[in-house]
């Protein structure tokens, strides 16, 4: 982990209790999740500690301070991407300057395939929010600016980023439309040096069922065309089961299927079990515990 990321994490841990002691300070929020994961594949095992943390103060003048962290506890490599930016409220919108979270990460949330974080890391470097995946794979930071706007059921925005020690600029335009209480349509268009990537998707929840479908095509890092789908059922208030399907580059050899079971506790803690297999990959078995707040 670089020193920049370490400093961001230390600040997060320092300020994390603030929402608890600053009664009435609605502008201040601390959110995210922390997870410990253990996987097995071909009789080999691996352990991963991950965290996605964000401290925000909203208002005419504010800030955001956070990090995405994946620490391989077995063999490495370790990756950390810090976010730190000053924010300025502009009516229904906000401008963030410094090293803000890219707009694609702020607006679009595709669940980890079969709940397996280790598996998802390999997809992120060449799918939605390529700038984020590239910076994490190089253990670098992202500098730039982001603009976001809330307009009723529509949230949208744009961001511009530079990866440290690399030439070229990455840009993103993203939006999310709430089509009813439990349905959303979202998408991202991103580019770098004339190369483009696009993600379009929708998620829906009805009764005890939830489902989603995302289509991805990008030519920024190599060439990827993929479709990801999932469907889940809440067995009860605590237990949710989901099935996942991923197809890539239109070939049967790159098809993958996955299943997961997640049990949530009332305090935000959860336990999750998953399995994923494909035509040219080995089966991965996963068990993880975590905490969402």
C-alpha cells in the first residue's frame, strides 16, 4: 500500500467516530463496508481483506475522504486507491476537486460476481470505471474533478481524471434513473485517448425477488464485450440466495456461472458463501464475513 493510501486510511479511522458524537450534524456521514474473504481453488487457498470507506461532509463547502482497499493476505499484490477532495455545493449539484471518487463508482453499483471479491477484482480492471481499475492495478492515485447533479428521479454527472505517472486523461459521464421505488436504469460512457467504454444496465426488485442485467463494451484496456446478469430471492429477512451469469466476448468458453448465499445480522454484520465456475476456469469456493454501515 502506498503512503498516500495509508494516510487516507489513518484519517478515516480518526474521523470514523464523528457521526456518532456529532449529534445533529446531518451533513457529516461515514459509510462503507469491510470484509474478510477466504477462497479455495484447485486445492489452493487465498485470503483477502477488503474495505470500501467514505467520510463526507456536505454543504456549500465540504470534503470527501475515502479509500478502496484490497489486501491479499496470502500472496499479494495489495491495492489501495485513496479519495480526497474538496466539495462545493451548487444548488442541486456538487463539484469535487482533488482526487475525487469517479462518477461511475459514485452512481453505478454492479454486485460482485457470486459475491466473490477476489473474482471481481480481475473484472474491474477492464470493465466499468476502467480509470479506477487501472489506478488500483498500478497502485497509483487518481487526480481530477467531478460534477454531480440530483434532479428528482435522475442523478447524473461527469468526471475527469489523471492516473499518477501516466500520460492521458480519463473522462466519464454517468447517470442513474430511479424508475419507481425498486427499479433503476444506469449507465456509464468513459474514454481515454479516443478509446471508449460503455456500460448500460438495469436492476429491479419486486417482492422477495431482485434481479439485474448489465451490458459492457470497452476498448480502453484491451477489448472486452460482456454481459452480466443475476437474480436473487430473499428466503426471509436475513437470508438471500442469488444466481449469477457472465458471458464474455460472445464465446461459450468464456461463460461463467455463480451462486451465493448471504445471511445478514441486524447490526450490519453479514456472512456470505459463494461458488463460481466457468468453461475455461477452475471452480472457486468462497466464504466471507463483513460489516456494512
